[in-house]
C-alpha cells in the first residue's frame, strides 16, 4: 500500500477510535472514552475508524462529512489494515472481542470498493464484507459502564 505522507500541520488525534471506546445513545455518538493514545499527528490515524466501525454504505458518507482527500483516505485504510494485522494474532486467544474487531477491520480494508486498483490493472468489483460490528447503544440507566460488541 502506498500513499503520500501527511504534509499538513499536525492535528490532535484520539488514536484509538475502536467500538469499545465509543458510546452511543439512540443510535448516535454520545461520548468518546480512553484517551491513552491521544497525540498530535496525521489525521489519517483517526480516519481508520471508517474501516474499524463502519459499513461500506456508511463509509462514503463519513468520508464526505470529514472531507478526507484521497491520500488521507488511503493512509487511513493503511492504519486500519495495520491495526487489524497486528491485533488479530495478539488478541486471538486472550480477547475474542478485539480479535473479532481486528478480523472485521482486515476484511473491510481489503474488500473496500473505494480503494484504488493496483497500478496497471483494471478495477474489479469488491465482494461485500461481513456484517459490520457496531458500538453498543447505551441507555440512560447504563451510562456509568459500557459494553463491547457482542
């Protein structure tokens, strides 16, 4: 995977936008938790959420909303693939939830129909990925705690 380096001014990044770190209520994002990876750098790090969290259908709406250019989008996909490939073997036996998220992320990054074809080849239609895990919906009574994807 190749994409130009980030040449812009470094921006604040969360660094760990995974389903377990996003709380939703009524189907909408309500809070972001776990700021252990907070830093300053390439915004593509947080763009990886497009593949860790979203379906193919919602990914384009996300891209349009955040205004990601092609290079940032490609780097975000690279971040997502890197996360998945590192996390899957690490968590496969110890944390099935994170292993599931890693598997989903790899599948989404590899089969993403918006990815450019390799140089010198014609585009081929991507096969649909597995059902996309979603962050848990948190009801008012559950706000002090959060649940991972099941």
